[in-house]
């Protein structure tokens, strides 16, 4: 499993864009990058997944450079309800998920 | 997507007893996992629950302490045996067609006294 490194915490204000970068220097060829969001007292929730370049859905965008050694989750125009812990995971689809420490994002009014 | 429910949502158990947690998925899923999470910390994978075969345990977790059943593609149980205060934690199950997109239950909060 590729080891991931992400910031412990980030602060933002409502309406701003939040970008969380995750480093995964030893990512394997068949590994995908997946991000999860977790609110207090809830299980994690799948946000987005990608292999290379850019992926966008209704919630977030995921930017992956050509060397795939890092990835950036972008949350556009955050609101107070986006305050949560965000986890970056790297692995293959037939393998298990390994959660790192995660990034605590705090959105302030 | 899949909706996962867990029972019980919380329990207080005495030292030396066991607790069985049930995980129900509203659709058939290929993969199911069990995790443990201490408040304020990340998730630690306990085991992969395989349908029709024994579970695959992560380092530091053994079948005698955490027996798992997976009788079909929508249901699994985790038993935490011979409870000690160190077992106090939140236990979560997840399910999905692949490891990428897993759906998680709300968790079971266990307190051992």
C-alpha cells in the first residue's frame, strides 16, 4: 500500500475554495486515488476517485499531475457544513483501504 | 450506492463478556470490511470479511479475539470477545463492489467497564 501524507489541519472561510494536497510518492501503476469525508459520529463518505489528470463531480474536483506522486482535492465555495475530516487513500480496487491521519478542515463564518 | 446499517448503535459491556455487532447492507456487495476508530483518530482496518470463507485479518488482530462471519453478500457480524477497557472504541463496517468506493455504516460505540 502506498503511504500518504497530508496536512493535519486547514482553516478556511465560507465561500472560499479549499485545496488539500496529498503526497503518495510510492504509488503503484495500478493504484487509484480516493478521497473520503467524515463528519463527527458518522462513518466516512466517498467523495471522489481518480487515476490521472482531473476528475470533477458535483461535490469536488481531484487534480492529479502526470507523475501521480501527489494529488489535490479541491472543494469549491465551502460552507460551514463542509467542516469535516478528509482522508486521502491510495490502492488498487481489489485491495483494502488504508486510512491515514486525515486532514481536519474547519470552515468559519 | 449502498446503505449500511449497524446494530447496536452503542453498548456498555462488562469486562470479560463479548459483544456481537451486526452489519446489514441493502444490496449485495462483493467486499465488506470491519474497522476500529478511537474518538478523534483515524480508522484502523481489522479484517476483510469474505463471503463463504474465513476473514482476512490485519496485523495485530486475531480471529480468537475478533471472530467474523459473512454468511451472504448482504450481512456480516463482528464479535469482540473477552472484552477489556482497551476495546472501548467505535467499530465500523463498510461494503462495496470494490475497495475504491466503500459505503460505511454509522458505527457502533462500545464502552467496556
